[in-house]
C-alpha cells in the first residue's frame, strides 16, 4: 500500500499527485466517485465503455446499443413462440 499526504485547499479541493493520475488515467474532466465507509473515504474511478475504449468509446456505446436492441428482438420472438 502506498500513502500520499495531500492538503485540502479552499472549497475542499485536493490535488491528486501526478504519479497517481498517470497510473489511473485521471485527467482534466475525469469523474471520480467518492465513497464514504464508516470513518474512511475512497476514490473510485468509474469504468464505462467510453473510458474502456478510449477514443473509440462512442462507437463502443453504439455497438452495445445495437447488440442490446438485437437481443431484445430475439427475446420478444422467444416469448411469442
């Protein structure tokens, strides 16, 4: 386990060390989830198709929607028969 000490600035801002940002692909505009568990805080990097596929993320989302729609049609056919 690696620990970092960060200072809380005005408005509750903290700086995530560059080494950590690089390791986890955190950049300007990234979203993080803050999870409160008892007396602990955890930062979670949400993973979705856009982030998993980088620049092709939008295309991946379209493909996933097409697959979902196709599967929905198959299920409807199965239900009817």
